């Protein structure tokens, strides 16, 4: 049974969308991809890292969903976007997503966010992503792009 209010809210969102996915709360933090993989007993590459950036020309947010083992090349992301980007502060991240850093899920954000999906995530039958808090996650089949709607698939390396 889910304890956290945020995890319950995210589970409700998944249910409303008819996705058939379940939120799991871990007894320990899953703030980093390494911690989450250890707690779940899966490969670190199966963990979705949700990284928020800000377009420095428009102040618009963008979300990069990267495999847990990949380091995001910010210059490459800027190239795809056609504008420089920066890592915003925690206040900005919470304002645009509705979630704190470490618990940002790939969907259900407070405002529309441009999404970039790491192509390496498409190679797994199952992947795990944050579900609203640093200790809540949900497993989804490797059909993340189908769940997200509008997005771009890229190499984040």
C-alpha cells in the first residue's frame, strides 16, 4: 500500500490514463540511478534518469529521459534544440514539473514540457522511472515512447 501522498497522486494519474502501471515505494531512497538499481535488483541502465534543463533563449523547460548509465551531453542536447541550455535550480524544476529533483516522473508534469528520450532506453523490455518522490518508482514495459505522446528520440551521449 502506498504511503506517500505524492506517490498516491501519481498512481491516480496512471490509473486515470488507463496505463495499468503500478507505483512501488522502496524502503530506501532511489534518488540516484545507482541507488534505484540496487534497491530494485535491476541493471542501472534500466533506470530512467529525468533531467530538467532550461532553454536559455526562451526560459522554456525541457526534460531529458536518459538511461541510468549514460551521462547526458549538454552540448548535444543544445544542438538538437538549436539553443543553449542550462541546469535550472530546484525551485524552477518544481515550478514546471510539480515534482522535486530525484522524484520527477516522465509524465504528469505541471506544465507542457518538451521531452527528449534516450535511444538506449528503447533496448529494454522493462524500465523503471521515478513516480513522484525519491523513494517511489514504477515499472513500465519498453514502450515509454507510446506512453509519453509527443517527444523526440535522441542519443544523449
